[in-house]
């Protein structure tokens, strides 16, 4: 049967008994905040709602180009042609002309810093022949990456009723760009790019956090009338990195203020703590037919969690296992699960392993144990197994 018990030792003294950490109340219509270091979702507000992503969806176009670079299909010096369709793109552009032959490096900078709609069409046509074919490839690739709420109708985020993403998908994409392409990710932190000196008024990165000295180093803003103002952002302070995606803000100023508030909250309201250590017993489990009646349970590695910095109630934990455990049991064998409940955060589940070897009981003990089980069953009190 499933047995549940309280751990006999957890280092919960790391928590403070003070004011409660209040959940962040964002004015965004949808939001997702994630601590990459501890793999902890800090906020989920309508994170799986498919919404118009505006220029934030350019991150997928950028990902497709990064993948082409990694696969050797293009290099940073490869040049693409500019079609009349690309040149005619409105909105934010890097002012490409049909006679230009921008390099892949130029186009990456143009998409990230200038949010160039023209650059996105150039990339789409250069990689897939047409923007329609490229959009289909983006949708297929997104699903393969676990971005199940994303459908792309174009490469730039131009308004289209079928062009949709979720904030969770944008967060997944941001994490991928950071982890999979570290050689290119620093471009997201650059503040200015002016292709052939044509865009004096559109040369600055729209990310409002980059100059605030709060560890922000990417990724992409977006705005359309339907979508409102949004941003996919990332910031690193010390050993922690936080990524977030928000949308539906009413103005550019509101977006900047909300993004800064989220970064501040994510770093100041949570702290990474060691709550259990390798080799330290946290509980004991019953053993059936063993040369010992119980066995110690311990984590195979240190358990470090992100916890609210100020909490009124302590964390709680429980150990769950199918028991009693049947001997023989080898030391280091996963035999139980530690479930740690942290206020306002998802449960954290960790495997617990056997602390020592437990061999089979000797003949006499096996005989007396079996006799006791038979007698209990005869009395209608057989232990559940």
C-alpha cells in the first residue's frame, strides 16, 4: 500500500518566520515567469492562452536562423537577396532596398535590435523560398520543441487572426535561445544597430530594461493594437537567471514599469536554499522480511529549492512509498519520493534512496514473520500489502 510519513529531518531552519510573501499581481492580461536556475515557475497567469504575440514571435524566426547557422546551412557572412515584398513591409524596418545583399549577421541584428519586419521576410524567403512555407516550418518546429500553443502565419508577427502564441511558449523559446545558442545570445543585449546609416530613428533596441543595471540582457518586445504591449525578457543576478513573458499592457510606459517590477519581485522575494543534503537521512521506511525492520531514506543529491524569502508558515513535506519495502534492498536504490510543499509555488518532488543495504531475514525471523502474518490474517487483522 502507499505509505505517507513526515520526514524526521529537513533543514527548514533556513526559512524565516516573518511577513508572508504575497503573490505578485500583474496588470498584464497573460504572464509567465520562470526561474531557470531552479526550474521553478514563479507566476502563471493565463500562460496557456493563445494570444497575438506581435513582434515577440520574431524570436521564432531568429531561432530558425540560429538553427540554420548551427546546421551549417548558412554562415554569418552568407548574404540574402531582398524581394520587393520584403522592401514593402511596413511597421518597424531596417530600411532594406532590393539592391541590398544583407549578411546573416546584419539580419540577426536587424531583427533583434530594429525589430525589422523586412529582415524577417528576407530570412523567411532566403531559408524556405516563401514566407508561407517558412511559417508552416515554424509552426511544425514549434510543436517539436513543445510549444503546443503556437501557430505562425508570417515571420514577423504582423497582425493575422491565425498568428498566435502563448506566454508559456514564448518562455520556452526564450530559454532555448539562451541555452542552445550562447554564442549568439549576447546580441539581444546590444542597444543600437543602424544598417548603412539608414535608420537614425529606429536604431535603438526597444527593450526598456537593458540600461537599468538590473542584469537584463534580452530578449524582445512587441506591440500591435490587438495585442497591446508585451515583452519577453531575461535577467541574471548572481547565479540565478529569470525569464518572463507578459502581454496586454496598455502603453509602452506600462510595459517598462511592469517588466521592471517583475524582475525586482522575482529576485527579491525568492531565495535559493538547501533544504536537505546528500547522505543525510530524512525519513525511515518499514522493511518486510529483512534483517532490519527499517531502512533510512536520503536524497541522492543536495536538494536546493527556490523559496519565498519572507514566509509566515513553514514549508511542509511528506515521504511517500509503497510499503512495507520488501528485502533485499541495495543501498542507493530509489524506494520513495519526498514531496516538499512550498507556499505559493508548485510542489517539488525528489527521489529518496535507500541509505544502506538490507538483506533477507534469517530463517528463524522469516518463519516467525510468516507465522505472525498468518495469525493476524486468521484474526482478520492482516496487514495490508
